[in-house]
C-alpha cells in the first residue's frame, strides 16, 4: 500500500499527513464536548424518575382496593353457595359476572 501511496500521478500530491515516501507524519482528529448534552439529558430523566415514583405511590392503593374487591366477590359467592345449599334465596346478586366475557 505504501508503494501505491508513494507513486505520484501527474498533477496529484500525497495527502498532507503522508510524506513523499508514504510514511504517516501526522494525524487529524477532533473532539466534541458533550457535557451540556449530558446535563440536559439528566434534567429530562429526573422528572421521569419522579413521575415513576408518584405513579407507584398512586398504584399501590388501587392494587389493594382491587384485591379487596376480588376477595369480596369470592366471599359473596361462598355465601350464595351456602344459602343455596340450605334452600334460601341468594343473598348477593352477582349478575355482573354473566355479562363479562
């Protein structure tokens, strides 16, 4: 490859970071300061994390209430079964279960 780089074509010159013999004599680079970008990104993440904590706090009572409702329905079913075994009318109407898929 160095041999090819060393060959001169009419009207061409080797790249500025190459010597006439094809040796690398320099390098070109650049740097980008991403500090501002990272700070802005952190500012956007902070409220997201705070919202997640708030959502978790709001969901906790909802989960507890939903679990309680499920348990109440189970108890009402048991009570209805016992009433039915003793020939009594069903005490708790659970018609909403029939309409659910």
